[in-house]
């Protein structure tokens, strides 16, 4: 069904308010979820709202927790989230990173004691809109084995990179062959997942999303995706003082406390390069878009170009009617 975007944000806000969340935090989190639906990333949209609410009901979210910088040195800082809603903590971390980039040219903020933050590319979009290069990463509950392994000890560990350019460039990707949120979305819709992206609990290939959620998701690109997932696990987990591997909980099974970490980096491109860096980047991306296409491609699109522009311009979102009824019911 097609739904007015402002209506979706309003009802989602009311759902959070009904579970003890402040008006400001509820609105901010609702906007992050609806933004994902506007981009067509339904795996991280309102589909996630019931899981957020379960985390609140299990008291793994502290509506009044303090978000504070607990250590700092120059452009780097460690931020404790006080168990507030993940989008609220992440937005505070982005603001802190931008402040430090203004002073030092680069701002890097590690986050612990937070919760699931929704669509990671939302935050790199915040950074690129303010003329920073934005880099963000987070680790998640184990769902994926390292390359050649059978035991899920790595998260799907997404990473996002946004550039302050026109045309838009906002890469937002998991390090798995398919995002766990997408598997959840397919299960809810009664659809299959592609071949070659997941194994069931017995280690056999499966296209059943329910079996994949009980089994393992595979890294994209074999050893390459696995290596990047390990790097994100360490950078967004161990380096920032959060959990890694099997110690990560609460990002998918929200009845458990959330122990993952996040890392946000803001870079002033004029500091690292020279004046005109933004215009040179934009010119290069435009050159890429003009590259001759192959026989199967009508036009070249940059990562995130289409979805971010949809988010910035669309006044409606499309979600399943039964999901909308579930969201409305959470207001009670």
C-alpha cells in the first residue's frame, strides 16, 4: 500500500511514545525507519519497528540514558550511548564527529552501549549533506562464518561511505552476500532468497529465509567479504570498547542486551587534499556516469544515487498493508 510519509512518521512516533520514549527520540527514530522505506530498503524500515519495541519492552533500551563522551584526544572520541535508541545515539555521534572535523580536519567517534541504529547509510548521508566525507560501520550478532568456516562467528557487519558530491555517492552495504534484514523481509513476505547466499542449520545451501535465519549467511565475494567483515568486527567492536564475535548480542534478538559497537568518521576533504576537492570528486563521478555501458545496462548509477534521491524527494512510501496494521497496533 502507498502511504503518506508524514503519516508514517507520525504513527511510528506514537508507537514509540506509547512505550515510554520521549517525543524527540521517538520522532528521530521514526524518521530513520521511514527514510529506509522511502529508499526502498524495506529490510531496515518500519518492518523493524516491532523489534525496536520488543527491545524497549525487555528494558534493553533506557529512554532516559545519558549520551556522553567518556574519553577524547584531538579528533578522536569515545561515546557511551547510555542504552538509548540506536538512531538517537548514532546521530549524536555524527554530530560529535562533525564538530571534531571542523577543528581537526578529521573526527572519529567510537560508540558503545547503544542499540540497533537502523539503516547505516542514513548517517553517511547526514555527513555528506554537510560537506564531509562520511564513513560509518557497525558490527552485529553472529550470522556469518569466516571464509572456509562453518560456525557463524561474524556479524553481517555493514559499512557505509558517503561523499559530498553531486551526483550523489552513498555506498551502504553489508559484508554478507545478503543482508540479514533482507532475509527477514523475505521471510515476512513469504518469498525465497537467492541461491548461494545462505546455509541452513545443517550446513546445506538453502533458499528458505526462515532456514537461513536459523543457519548461516555467507560472506559476499568469498575471502574478500570475509576479510572486510573481520576488519569491521574489530574496528567497530574491539577498537571502540564493544563486543566482538560470539559476545555480540541484541542487534537481531532484541530481547537480549545490545553489546555491539559503531564507528563514525567525518573528514573535511579540503584539509586532506586542497581547495576544490569536492568539485573534482563530483567531476570524476560525472565522468564515470558518462562511461559507455555494456549491452545489458541502460545507464550507469552510482552507489546510493537513486535511493538517496528518492528519499530526498518522495512524499509517499510503499509498505505491506499487514505491516501497517501492526505498526498502528503498537500505539495501544
